[in-house]
């Protein structure tokens, strides 16, 4: 059964930041620091999904999707990251999972979508090797409760973005700007992934995956410096997070001291623990040029002109999804597991019309064209098993606060009222038209 779904993440929708024993995460702390998030927005309330989840499950039932990717808030389950389990936190996810299953929606939980418990950040966060072990313990706790009902687990969401935005550039929590010295945050996340795969299996998990955001990389020109920069970006963005998982080896990082001198004997075997699927989040291709002299990074983003853009300014290049998927197959061959597109979508400035509707025709075209591109890759032999729209709801878009709207459902943040957009009706009709076995 091909999974047609939607996706969300805990900090972006749940709110209820201080309720029922939840501990603080790095995002609570970061968002409350002045100047970090646009207009000082925080996830304190977000979409209030923690209270309104029955309404959100009903919205999914109305959509007719057969899968929902959400994330589990680590500090809701383990308020200080390790040790004492908060029963009310686990109960919340159990109620959600049961309600989804009752509506025929397969629950696909992601265990880490960037909201590290603050207590672990204070012990070094992902720069510390210990966090990897704590992640596996947490995975075991959640799977101990839910493994019998969950068909597919995702360990990490986009470890590249968490490393790059959170540890290298400091524009996401925990706000560190270490440039290439952020690389240990890659290794420790990947080690945490591998240890979690083993913990999940031991707890009886059915299928396990990791979600990476992958991007096709295009050099800005055929000149040698641009080609070299594009290769560096491909290594740091794509291969750093896929080669060790699928091939058991890191790409050559000797050009980025201190590189990965934190890797210990045996780590790569753990990281390469077999997975059942690969989650791929696709937004757009990236065009890369040589950096300016003295820049802290070995590449520069050259922008990708000549395409329409989303409200975020990201280029809309549907065929990039086909290019990405066929490129993964060419690179990894038999080592590439079946793929789920775990996120794809766009932000738009969706406004309520006087009649109370939202006519997001641009989003409909975006989804239709990307699904068609995915199909072309499948026709070229790529094994894709699922597609999840980002996102079910408008939500807290990290450093952009509530300014970017990605939802199939509009959220009025003053009243928290949900209004399905035209794209919701389009996706509902589309999903219904699909054979369950396509
Ligand atoms: C995902 O990250 C996250 O998983 C999710 O939480 C988030 O809400 C969603 O996407 C939307 O942002 O500079 O024009 O080349 C996406 C990571 C990183 C993808 C930046 C697009 C660059 C666009 N993104 N990237 S551009």
C-alpha cells in the first residue's frame, strides 16, 4: 500500500509547552531569547495541537490520507532528557496513535525533529557523544509503548539542517555558530540514529528509517573553483548523512579540520545498522559557487534564478525531485532502500477571502507537479513507497515564526481556528482517486 500522507513536527504544532510535566527543549530556550525568531514568536501555543488533536485527526480523516508523519517531543516523554519517564507525555502519543489507527491512518512517528531536551544541551547537546546513547534510551522508551502499533519509525529529521542551522550557523536552536567545527554534531546524531535503530528493533519495531533532506547540487559554472565548491557542498549536505548509513563509510572530510576525529572504532558499524526505508525531504535544488577568499565555509550559495519562487523565496523546481531520486539510485544502487518522500510542500501567503475560503492554487500546482516528478522517477525504476505533504497545518516555521504558511489547513493564530484550504480539497480528491496499491 502506497502511503499518501501529511507531516508535522512536535514543536511546530503542539504548544502546551509547560503542561503535563513537559520539560524545556532547546527550541523553548532559543525562541525566548530576543532576536532569535522573527517578531519574537515562540512555540508556546503554536497550533495548540496538544489540546486540539481530535480535531486534527478528524481533518486527516476528512482528507482520506492513509498515513500521518508526526514527531514525538523528547522532553515531553523524558523531561530532563534521560532518567524519569513522564507518563502523561507517553499517554498523549498513545492516544494520538490509537485515534489515527481507528481512522485508518498509519502513524509514522519521528523521534527527533530538533527539540532536544535543554538538560542535554547543558551537557553538550549533539557535540557530546553521550547524547547519542541518551537518544537510543529514549527511542526504547517510546517504542516500548508503541512498537506494536507503528508500521514505520523515523529516527532523525534532517540531521544536516540541525547541524548546519543549529550548530554551524546558529540560526536555529541551540544557536551555535561553529562553522565546520560543527561536524561532531553530525557524527553524534548519526551514531544516535544507529544506536536507536538497534534499540527500536530490540523493542519490536517493524520498519525503521532516517529522514534526510537531500538536494541536487548544481555548480554555478563549469569553472574548476565552482565545481570544487559544488562537490564540497554535495559531500557536506548529502553524502555526509547518507554514505555512513548506506555504505558504512564517511566521504573524505580531511579538508575540514578537525573533521571527524570524534569517530571511534565500531561507530560506523553501528551507524550502518540496516534500515528498511529512507525518508527524503525535498524542497529545491541548490546552486553552488566558490566561496569568497577567507570565507569560513568551502562553498557559497549562488541562488537558482530563472524559476518561480515560494513565499519563502525558494525556487520551485519539480523535476529536481526526479533528478534527486534517480541520482540517489545511481549513486547507491542496491544499497538504496525503498524511499518515502517524508516532506514536500511550499509556503504561500494564504489569505482568507471575504467568503472565508483560501484559494491556494499555487500550492495545488506545486503538489501536483512534484507528485508527477516523483512518478517519473518511479517509472525510471526508483522504489518510492510514500509521499507526505508538508504540512497538514500552518505552523511555527522555526526562525520565521508564524510568517510562512505551509499548511493544507489554514490556522488563524488569534483564534486557533482551522480552515481547510482549496489544496486540502484537491489533495483529498487526489488521494481518493489513487488505487491503494499504486
Ligand atoms: C524542513 O526543513 C523541516 O523538516 C520542517 O520542520 C520545516 O518546517 C520545513 O522543512 C519547511 O521549512 O535557500 O532557497 O536554497 C527544510 C530545510 C533548508 C529546505 C533550506 C530548503 C533552502 C532553500 N530547508 N532550504 S534555498
